[in-house]
């Protein structure tokens, strides 16, 4: 089903909103580079790095920035797809066992020697298998129930994936320090080799999600509404969920279990004035990228702040800690406003 073209004023409003989000993402990128210690001279010499600072920026700083942007956009769009296709505002990659399953897949592959965790292709493949497994578990647990049961099933599935991960760590406790970044969520340590697949995989599936906007909009009206319009709800929902799993798995293979991004970002994107259903996917992608880049900039700044302390010698603040704390605060604010309009 083709999307009806927007009236000119509405289209201009949507473009203005998306342009504002793009500017916000660019600002977050500048803050990220500044937090990483990059100077204007370093940026100007980025195409031909010669000094140590320029090489660090090219080999570590920029890949870290791109990783945060890609993972944030993927999780934002995946959360939007899950919430709209399942008809539940609490659906998110981390609450439907997809993200925990993807992380479990990466860790299981590394633990049992099936694929190294730092392999772009091996990590993505393992995350896809784990993400599909987590989604299937949630689907089976929620079979025959409504949106409320889907949330409960997602929590149970996430707990199951987390329990298996804990068993794996108990099997090889010496690996705990190495896998902590996957359990908490971090974009630190990513280099260009880790991004050779993600740089086209995530944009490709975001485009697929945008192309499926008409389907997700119809699914929001319920199965009977979809069937009356000639859309097979079960097949359409599986297709949309497949796109969400593909995005979540790639984000997890890059940055691990980043909390609240896939839950909060879609809500914020849909509340932006002027976007409309056709703009929700690009809005979620841009906002997700901006928020996660800003969160990693905050993580770097806080790490630098404690660098001179005794704690700073043992702690580099992971990005997932920032997203978890910020997401929790935002959810509390949202719930408070709904209780006291």
C-alpha cells in the first residue's frame, strides 16, 4: 500500500522537524568529538592523520562516534517498529527479549569459540541468531494473548535470556571482565573493522522500516482493521518484527545491551510536532543517533572528570550506564505527567 502524499504545508513542517533533528544530531556529534579531546586542527587534518592525536581521532574517536550514531538510530527505529506492530507502548528491544537474546548470541559464540566477539560478520550472525531466538521465545509465551500479555512475555523472555547468560558466566567466570561491556552496553573500543557491515546494514533496514510505514500504521488499528484493508496481520507483523530484529541484532553486536534507548526514543519521536506517521521512522533514527551520541559524550566527560581519582584508574564509565539512568528519569517524568496532567 502506497503512502498518500502529504499536503505541502504538512510536508514542509515535517521537513523542518527532521532538519531540526539532523541539526541536533550534528550538535551531538560536535559535543562527542569535543568530549573525546579532539581539536579543530585534528578535524581539519583528519584525511591525512600524522600526529598521535590525529591518528587516535581517526582510528578510535570517529569509529566510536559512528558506532554510537548507528546503534542509537537502529534501536530507536526498532523500538518504534515493536511498539507500533505489537500495539503496545511498552514494547522495546530490551523488553521483548530481542536485545538480551542478541547479546546472549554474541557471548555464546565467543564463549564456545564459534565466532570472535570482535568479528563484524561473526558478531552480527551470532546476534541475529540470538535475537531471533529471543523474539521467538516472546512470541510463543505471548501466543493467544493481548498487548498486556506481550509485555509480560517479553519480560519473562528477557529474564530467561539473562539467566542463560548468567549460567554461561558461571561456566567461565574468568571471562566476566571481558563481557561486561556487552552486558552494560558500551561503544568504546570500536574501530573501523567493526563497522564494515553495520555502515550499510543499519541504513538498509532503516529504509526498509520507512518503506513499511503504511503497514505498521495499519497494524496499529488492530488485526480486524488490517484484515478489512486486505493486509494479512500475522504475515505483516512477522515482516515488521523481522526488520526490528535485524536492526536490534546489529546494534547489540556493536554496543551490547543499551537500556531504554529503544523504549524512550520512539515515544519522543512520535510526540514531535509535524512529523506525522510518515516521519516517525526518520525521526526515531535521527533522535536515537543524537541521544546515544550525546550519552556517550557524557560518558567520556564523566570518565575524564574522575580520571584523576583512585576510582578513575579502575573505571571507564560505559555508555549504557548513562542511557539507563537518563532513561529511568525520563520515564518517571512521563509517568508523573500522565498522573497529574
